[in-house]
C-alpha cells in the first residue's frame, strides 16, 4: 500500500512539473489551442495556484469552464527579447504599429460581446484619429490592413475573439470583407499581467505599472525575484544581481529555497562560482533553442562562438567576426542565400550575436565580443558530463 501511494505521489509530482513548464512556455493556455496542456493544468490547479504564489509571487487563474488558464508573469525588468509574433508568414515580431493597434483594439472590444471586422475597423480609425501619438488607422492602406489583421489574429489565438462567420484573412484583400466575431470579455480582461491598473496611473510609467505592493518581507521578495529569473532566463550570473539578491543566492538558505522551487518545476539546477543554470532536460518550456541547427542565425551563432571562445579572455573585434561570415559565404556558395544581398553579412552578424546575447553567452565591449562563463559549455571539447543549457521560455 505504501509503495502504491509513493508511486501515485511520484506520478502527481511529475505531472505537476509538466504543467508548471507548460505554463512557463505559454502563460495563456487555452483548451482550444493547447488541449493536452490545458487539461493537465486544470487537473492540478488546486496545487499549482499556491505553488506559483509561494515560489514566484505570480498569480495563476484557471477557468476550467471558460477553457483557459492565465499565469500573470510580472517582472520589474523590461525584456524586449520576447516580442509578440505575427501568426502569418515568417512569424516576424510585432512592430510598434501592430502593438499600438492591438492595444487600441483591446480597449474597443470592451464595449460589447458581438462585433464585426468592419465595425472594429471604423472604431479603430476613430480612436486613433484623436490620439496624436498614434498614426490614424486607414483601412484603404494595405499595410494598415496587414497590421490590423495581425492584431486580430493574435486576439483570436488568445481566445479573446472567435470568428463565428467569415475569415479574418479575407480583410487583407478587401476592406469590405464580412467577418462576425464573438468577444470573450473575461479573457480580454486577463490579458494585462500587471499588478497596477493603468487607468489609475497619472501617465505612462512602466516601473509604476509593475510595482508590487505585496512585499513586507525581504526574504519573500528576494526568493521570488531569483526564482523568476531562473524560470525565465537560461543563465543567471551573480555579478548581474543586485547586492541583496547576490547575498541571498549564495547563502545556504537561499540556495536551498531556489533549488527546491526549480526542481519541483522539473528543471535541473547547476550551481557554479559565476552563477546558476536551470536545465530543462525535456525542452518543454521552450520558445527558442540553442544550438538551432535549422536556423541560419543559429548556425552562425555557433560558428562565431568558436572564435570568441578561442580568443578568450580577449574580445574579438566585430570586423573579424564579419570577415568570418564572409569567408563562410565563399566556402559554401549555397548557404544562407537570403543573406547574400547588400548588407546581408552585417545583418546575419547582428542576428547571430543577438542569439548569443539572448542565451547570455557573450558580452559586448568597445573592443569587441567576449565570452561569458556559460559559453564554455559549447567549446569544441566540452568537459565530460556537461549538459546543454535549457532553452529560453516564452512569456
């Protein structure tokens, strides 16, 4: 009987860890888009809600009947590396225009539960016309229609909008396309993951928007801050932490608390003199992988990292890395064809370095690019038993 109970406890722990990582990868889980993960989260909701509150301070809402779960991930560190992405074509990141239209659309959707793509476009034009900081939406402009459709499709992906008649894509070709939507106002209200209401702030103030008033205990604040970073970033270096967090992370009680949280999430924690690394062995909580063999910037990043590691501790000048890419072009004429146009090598260099920065493997200086400690894991002859850092996570 004892063995059976232990096995059931182990199985529940494994499922709970999978649910945690699923929420880290997709903080807005829907029954329609992610049925397996949604039902897993719903099944363990009673334990997951207090788990996130205790270890991260993040609020988890699970609405089983409405078919969604929302993890409100709050961070005081603005992160521009995880943008919203278009659901068409190459899934390029949202630009300022699309973010602006998305935000205005969300406000306009608060007025009713049924609408059409034409009514929304009209309201969008009226709302942007009275906002001097936002260019007026023009449905006659094809580029505006593209941005509008991208914003609508993302709202559909979140389950805020449901097209009950017609297809949103039809608006790309014709501004008089007929599409009928049903609006989910409850899910719309859950989109904003901020502890402070923007309507109560005197103006646009990001630090005030994410200010959390819940902390009257420094130990809770430090633990939450550190666990949040480890759940979000591939590597956390001690020299990047504020002094109080660094002291907490290197002290025995802090290390025990952080390790317990990370391991309960199904991750493996490695501690080094320079920092901590949380490894996701199953790559469940993933929005980007490194190395990425199917990505030209990912391949280039690995290529450049060899040079950076070989020169360590000296930085490698940008010009030397650009020459390396040019040599690769000459060596492999069929490789990276989309980067063969004018300025393509510099664009590829910038994208490859951005990949390495997102994984915290390099540091830029006025003298060039230097390797950070975690980069050593990708050396040509890694240390025995070395594991690959877990991929990054989505917000």
